[in-house]
C-alpha cells in the first residue's frame, strides 16, 4: 500500500474490515485523522479525480465564453452599448456556467458508494461536504473569476475595472458554489435532476446575481464598489456557515 493510500485509509476506514478486539485495535491501528485532515484528503481526492475528466472542467468555461462572446452578435457591436450590458452578461454567464458543474458535485460519489463511506467513517460529514464544495469552487468558480476580466475587456470594458470585476466574481462564485451544494444534495437521489436543481438554485442565487452585477457596474464606471462587495462577502460567509450543514443533512437523508 502506498503512503497516500495509507493516509486515506486512516481517514476513512472501511466498514468491511473484520472485527478486532478493542485492545488489539488500539495497539495496531493508526490514529484516526481529525476533521481538518479528513477534509483536506477529500479535497485533494476530488481535485485529483477532476483532472481525469477534463471535459467536465472545460465545459463550464466554454459555455461562459460562448455566452458572453456571442452576445454582441445578438445585440449590437457598439462598444458603448456592450459596456452598459457587460455586468448582466458576465453574471448571467457565470451563474449558468456554475450550474453546469453542480450536477456532478455529489452524483459520482453517490453512485460509487463514497458518500456512504463518508457518512460511516466517523468523520464530520459537514467538513467533508465543505471540502467537496471548495473543490467545486476551485475547479469552476475560480477559473470563471479569472476568465471574467478577459471577457469584460472584449465587451469594451476598460482595464482599470479588471481588479473590481475579478474580486466581485471571485466572491460571488463562492456564494454560488455554496448555494448550489444545497441544491445538489437535495436532488441527489433523483434521476435526471438537472432541471430540478436549476429550479432550486436559481431563486436562491438572485441576491448574488443582483449584488454582483451592481459591483461590476460600479467597477466599470470607476465608482466605489465597497457596499455591494460587502453584501457579497456577507452572503458568502452566511453560506460557509449554513450550506455545509444543510448539504450534510440532505446527504444523510438521501442515504437512508
């Protein structure tokens, strides 16, 4: 057994292992990893597996680029007009791009029994759900945030607005990933749950969309965007506090 496999085995012991007397198990077993270590291992596992399915990584980014770059063809190539519409275009594209990856957040782990092992491992399921949501943001939300300034420049936005756009999209996509994790957990046991997932997630994402578009608009016009950024940060902090708990509870219900 490799060193990494041994570490994962310590964090998530198999439920099929034969029974061992308590004294012997205390003498022979490695110490169980704490919640932070288990969450770190789950995060690394999800990142490693995601790069084996590169098509799923590229799909949200390609969708975001196509929606935003083809939009001028349907409206007007005039830069002044595109500059005014850029905040809404960027945030609608980012929201829909993030939704594309949500369906796979828990589905594969539910099919292969990983979520059941997580629930039976004795580790904090809330911490593990947060780790999986963090992996979703690193693989989807962060790339969207890095791509947003480039798309904004193609829509006629000045380069001076790039820092504000990057910061607002980065914070907003954190909130979108956390909100989406609740919807993904609630629809875990439903086949072809994409439409229902969108219906659950989109209404909850509207505040993020409104404040994010406002922050982007202020950044484009060179005004102070502190107020909408603070509201976005508040939504993200609220999501960090509540979303993993709700996702863990929904996963437990779906596994029963």
